[in-house]
C-alpha cells in the first residue's frame, strides 16, 4: 500500500498526518515533559517523524513492506535522511538511527520529498489547543 507522511514539531508540540488512498489519519500532541521546551524546533521535527512513523505502524495504517513517501519541509533534514549529511547533534543522530531501524524492521519502501513549509499539512495541526486524533 502507498502512504504519504507529513510531520512537524516545535518546542511544545508535535504532529503528523498519514494519507492513504482517499483517507487520512492524523494526530497532534504536546511533547512529553522530558522534551517540552527542552529541545529545538529541528530536534522536534525528528521526534515528530519518528513518533509519527511508529504510531502509523502501531495503528496498522502502515504495514510491513508498504511504500511511504515522507514529505519534509527542511532542507537539512531532507539531506540528512537522503544523503547521510552529518549533523553534530547526538539527539538527532539517535532519532535518525531509530527511524532507520523502523524502516529496516518493517521492510518499508521509503521515498523522501522536499516540500515548502506551507505545503506541510502537519504544520497546520501544531496550532491545535488539545490532543486531537482523526482516524478517517
């Protein structure tokens, strides 16, 4: 099955949206206390991608062997995920490793696409005032 995954994050919140055919599931939530106001916006973007992918697998929206197009709105993040750009941030390095483990364990076929910030559908979810989940 083919999916499109959008994710975003800031110092306080993370969000993601997974599109599959004509349906979508999304979630927006506050960071856990260990992260809230303690990590950068860039680090938060990696947390959102990691948790969004993990969550998509957990609710069986994404299954073993599926194709997932991950749309990223940050050029540095895109280059790290596609070209192995080295970043001297241990927190981000760990998130990249966890994301890679999920991809390998589930034998996902991954494609990355660089998009503009305004085209990131998960960005609009960051403004939510409470935890929201849409399964549709």
